[in-house]
């Protein structure tokens, strides 16, 4: 059950979290509890099974109550904060539903016809976008035309309940509407009636629509301009290019999951000031000097400085920058503006990009067309269209002070940070595997998955495992995180791990091989492990078990040895314990354990040598709260292993597999030495990761200077590949 009863924007945030939960657990049934005005349009979403307006009379396996837990203090996107309650991480706004035909027809009856984002006419400087000229034929229809030369703009100037800190002053509305009308027909939207005397080409639908009808109107418009309100987030849901006016909150708390926006924010010291719940969102906790009244229609309150920062020129220029035909962007000449173009032909003011470039050094840019674009695109001409614009502009005194592209709430490397935990169970579910899995689900941060392989246990234990895993997932709100696999017979430890590795998601970068008698007690341990890998480019595998050693192998005898002074520091090693071993597949690639070491013993040492043979390092991190209870099952079985009809003494397996290890890796072995000698030998196998290729032809006279310039750089582990050719011979 998902509960959110009020606020169009907050309901959309809750729907984004519910959709992420549905993607993570497709078999779940999701009911949504809301108020009557919103029930009608929530039924449009197919991943919602039932919409309720009264509290249900039965219990649910999980309840996500976003009415009680509004997540006011979450320092990021609100839908991400709501997702954390469900154990998921939304990475996009909720997918747009299919608007029923009767609502689309109702929108057209009200004067809103679908319009395409194709805008030819008067030329804009730099971008050369053409807007419809004032007075041109068909540019001022009685209502809203469906001509492809028209850009239907939805305009929402007021927030819900007329909240003063995020609603445009009444005296500014006619000026803003007139400015937008010059660029295309305008549809005015709000829940309450706005008494304005409007000209032709403007449809005032304020106070006339239900929530569902308002959403249908937004879906039919070609662009959206408005303050931070539910309709703005509805436009983001429908993937409309939108210009947002944020006066009370940073856009990173609301809009960063969207992909087609330009946001204007005031460049004031009191920004952001917060909203309905006071000023608790200020970083310094100090209330703004204006102390605004709650309602925007308070006659005793003058216009706020933050709202006066928004001017009609900035609004129109932002819209001009955001909405341009993608086909035009790919074909038009993108020479930088030089000021030589005819002023009479430049009806629209210069775009914000051109204004920003005047005060910005251009060192390192390949001209305006070769720059990466202030919206993070690969040059304005090569942009992905307006779908690639994600920009926040700070404005003051009618000018742009600064601009930036907000990062996604879930950074790009989070996809790489997803960890897969490989866990084997062989007749140890009650003894240790259940507790091990319980702690993994409790302390592992999303995104993650667990591949649990039952390696030849009895049928009764498998049935118990199948019944218990869903209960553990519900307890820790990580539905669908565990993949259950049954081998049917005992494959041995290396064979069982390989069978489980075949079930690991191909997009997972970090794979943790976890013993069933190893217990993870550190919250978000996987995120800290990923940071260690990102901090050290050499690191290919890392042991996280507390109290383990950094092992080295004597090349002649095969005996392990270690140095207590090194164990306290952690770092590089020749071998590490494999009870909780994380491997970076982004460096090492897909890997398997050598099944010649079956049924068990020394397969983790062999994996360490595999990693080191590729030039990566193997490390030990001694400060994780991960405890390994050594040989829990072996002690109960008197250190004997029965596999494929044979009984093995564990000490005999150690000696046998030690000899196999020495025969397999003779080139990586070294004699036993002191700590610095062993570390030096291990480090000698790191391969250079910086390669400089220098081709030259008939310029051997300057070759020496070029080579010295490369060797003089501060580069570690560098190699120089020189390709020199003359007309007579290849040198």
C-alpha cells in the first residue's frame, strides 16, 4: 500500500517511487490510497493495481505512508527520498501514462490543440531559431491552433494555495502573459480563478478544470512555463520542455530527475528560504529578512526580492534557448555570434548562452560549436535536442549571474557501484546461512542483488529456504533482491560459485564472494568498498574481513606467511582470505574459480593470482565490521569433507592444492623475504596503465625534444610507444 492524499507534485513523486518498486519487484500488487480529486487520474498508471479513497479494511505486507513521512529533510530529490522508504532508488520521473481519449477531447474543446515543437520564423542570434512574427497569418487564432508553426505554451504562475514564497506577484502576471503570447498561444492554468483581462490567443482555464483535465491540457501543450507546482512536475512527467521559476527551494530538491528543463533561481544570500514548514531548509538556519506571509494575496506585503529577480526578458530568452527544432540544431551553421548580423532581423534577444559567453573565458573551447554546451550537451549543434538541456541559472537584476548543470540524484557511477553478493548454502541454512543473509539484506545499500545457491542440500532444507527468503526480503524492504538457484547436487565450492556467477546480472561491476559463516555488521558496507576501488586505480580485488592477514607465499615451500605490522595498515598483498572477497569486474573482467581445486581450499588464493597476473593489485581492508567465524561447518564434521562419494581430510586438501598452486603460477612466485622485499616483489607485477603513442615521419630532428617532453611529465607507470618512419626506412 502506498499512501499520499494531497499535493499533485508529491503524488507524482510517490508514483515515481512506486514505479521503481514495481520495476524491482514486478510480481508485487500495489494499491494507492489518495483523496477523491486525485483518484481519477492515478488510475491512468498501469503499475497501480487499485486506487483507494478510503482506508482499506485488510492488512498489507508493506505500507509506504508518504502522508506521515513527507521526507522534508531529505537533502536531495524528494522522489528519491520516498524511494528510500521502499528500499529502491528512482532514477527518472514517473513514466507518462496514456491520457484517455475523453480527456484529450475535453482539452481540445477548451481550446487546446496539440502542437509540435517546430518553430520556424524570425531568426534568433546564434541559435537562428525562427519564431512566428507578430501579426503573421495564423499567429493569432481565436483560441489555440493546431498549426505546426504554433508553440502552445502552458503557463502556471501560482503555486498551490497561493503560497507567497513561490507564486509570481499579481502585478507581474499581465506582463509575463503578454511576453509569452509573443512566442505562441498561451494556456493559463491554476486551481483558483485568476481574474485577468486577456487578449486574443490566451485561454484562461484557471479555476475551471479538475486535476485530470488539467493534466490532459498539459499533455496537449508543447511547452510549459511556471513556478514550482504540481503542474510543473506533471509537465516533466510528459517530457515537455519546461522553464521553471524556483524562488524558495533549490531545483536539486525537486527537478533533477527530469531531462528537459531550464530553471531560473534568484542569486540572493537568503536563497533558499524554505516554504510551508518555515525556514528549516536554510543551510545556516537563519530566517530570511523578508519573513513573507503565507498567502500571495496579502495586501500588506510588498513583492519579494526573489520574485522580482524574474523578468519577462529572462523568461522569454530561457524559453527561446530551450525549445528549438532538433533538426535545425543539427544542420544550421553554428559560427559564434560576431555582432555583424543585421539588427533588424534579430527580433528575439540573444539567447542566454550568448549572454553567458560574453563574460566567460574561451580558452580550450573549439569555438561555440565545439564547446560542450552549458547544458552539458556535446556542443549546441550536436546536442540531443532540447531533451538534453538540464540547466539551472542564477539570476539577479535582470541578468544571468551563474549557471550549472545539476547532477543526477543517483550519480552515473551508481550503476557501476551495484554489487552482487554470491552466497552458497550446503546443509547450513539454520546454522549460519540464514543469519548471514539476514545481515546482508539489512546492511547493504541499494542497488544490490544476492545470488543464493543451494549447493546440494536436502529437499526439506530447500523448501525451508524458499519459504524464509521472501520473509527476510519483506523485513528489510528489499523485495526481489535475492535470486534463488538450486544446483541439484553438490558441485563443490568452486563449482558452486561458478554456477552462481552465471546468474549474476551482466551490468554488475562489483561481485562479492561471501562465505555463509561470514557476517556483515557494517551499514552500507558496499558503498564504502566501491569508494576504495574508485580511489585506487590498481585495485582489482579486496578482502573486507576484519582480523585477516595480508598473506605472501614462499615460492619454494608454498607456505603462507604474513607480517603483523602490515596487517594493521592494510594495503597490497599477494593473497588474501576469500571469505568476503570483492572483485572489480570493470578491471578484471568476467572471472571463474578453478574447479581443479575442488571440493575446496586454495581456490581463493588462485583467484588472487588470476587478478595479479593481469597487472592489478590485491588488497586487504582491516577496518570493516565484517566478521568471519572460521570453518564453522568443518569443525562440526571433524575437518572432513565428503564430495562425490569420497571423503577428504581438510589438511590433505590443503597440501594437495598448495602443490597445484605452485605448479600453476611459477612466474609469480618469489622466495620468502622481509616485509619490504615481499611488497617490492608484489608491486613489480603491476603493469603500466599510461601509454603514450607518438607517431612521427621525417621529423627525427625534433624527436628527442618530443620524447623528453613526455618523459618529463609527472606520470607514474608510463610507457612510450614510438612509431617513427622516413621515406627510406622504418626506424
